[in-house]
C-alpha cells in the first residue's frame, strides 16, 4: 500500500493542459462507444488514434480509459464490454489476452497522508499483464501489479500483488490457489486455421 507521493512511479501535475487532454480522450471514447458494432473499420481507427498501440486487439463497447496513450497491446487480445483502464501510468498487455466484462485495471492511486492527497497531482504505478492471461468478469487489477504469462484471475478478484506465471488466482485479496498444467498446444498454423473464418470476416467488414 502506498503512503506518499514518492511511492508512485508516475506523478502528473493536474493542470488545465491535463484537463484539456483528458477531455479530448473522453470525446474520442464517446465517439467509439456510440458507433455501430458493424462499423469495424471506423471503431478500429478511433482506437488506433486513442491508444498507445492496438496491434489487432478487439475491444467491445462501452470502454473507458484515462489517458489512452499509456495503453499498449502486444498482439491481439479481446476486451469484453464495460472494461475500464485508468492508465495514468503505463499499462502493458501481452499477446492474446482475454479480459471479461466490467474489469477495472487501475494504475491510479492516492497518498494516505491528507496533506499530500489534497495536492493537485495525479499519481500511479504501472501494470503489466502477460501473454495469454485470462481475467474473469468484474476483477480489479491495482497499480504496481504484474500478472505472469498464461495465468487466470477468477471473476470478482481484487489483485493487489504480483501473480506468477501459470497460476490460477482468486479472491479478495487475490491469492494463488494452484498451478495450471497446460496441455499440448496446437501448432501456430493449426490455430491460424481454426480462427481463419473470423479473421476473414473481420477483413471483409473492414473493407466494406
């Protein structure tokens, strides 16, 4: 738990310029959240402009974020409806992640000391979510946390500390309950073939 502003890796002065920037972010989010689901190309263009890097990730509406530019997808991935990412600090999302509805990923925090908390400063710590992670519906991921590759976070969990790779973790506070033993993976070519009809449909929608 953080106590002072010095405990946060990112401290951003709250200024008119910050307020103006975040208002522009909210305008872009408004446009995204009010597009038709079938307007795939337009929706992707908004997200590409809004986020630090999208790299083929799919995000359903509604979606909310603080800054946008601090959110980076490695490759692909799926965010269900109602996800909120408070990205005052960087949020790094690994390849092919799955994030359930109404998940909150919050880098933001405040000092416990009121004398510091009243200062016009937005503070946060980065979050890193590894490759092929699945985060269940309604989970909350707090600042400074790293979730290891291939781990699963149970629905409704509150993640306050790092979770190692290949772990099933649940609860509030979230704790590892067992290691996940994965089966033999199909080849990259086989996976591509499984998903080919979806990729082709998305491509046709983008060009229509």
